[in-house]
């Protein structure tokens, strides 16, 4: 009988060792999955940064830098405003005289299609 109880004890111990090994394997698997996920995230971030850098380089090559566009647009706008202002000051006096003469100097005439009543 003692041999049977020793056999049962050995089976229980073996079962406990197997259960412990299984739990350790699950923990290792969980750690490895977590590590793999972190590595994948890091690799994705590196790839994303690389692609963004390549995109910016291509964008700069194709379109030029936006700073140049902004400066050119600002310069063109300033020049256009300066031209319009100088044109306004040059032509204001003559246009006012022309407008006032057109409004004030009225010469009454009979319309060519007018037929006097007989």
C-alpha cells in the first residue's frame, strides 16, 4: 500500500512540476509577445520617419521650399499695392476734373429720333 501512496505522491509531484513548467512557458510566451510588439512598434516608427523624410525631400525638390513662395508672394503683393497707390495719386486729379466736367457741363440737345407733333 505504501508503494501505491508513494506512486500517487510521485504522480502528484510530476503533475505539479508539469503545471509549473506550463505556467513558466505561458509567462515566457507573454513576455516574448510583449517584446515582439514593442520591437514591431519601434520598427514601424523608424519606417514612418524614414518615409516622411523621403516625402519632405521629394516635396522640396518638386515644389521648392515654402519659405521662398511666401517671400515671393509677399514681395509681389507689396509691389502691386505700391503700383496701385502711385497710379491712384497720379491720375486722381485728372479723373476728378473729367468726372466733374461730364456731370456739370450739360449741353441740351434734341434726340435724333424725336419727331415734333404736328
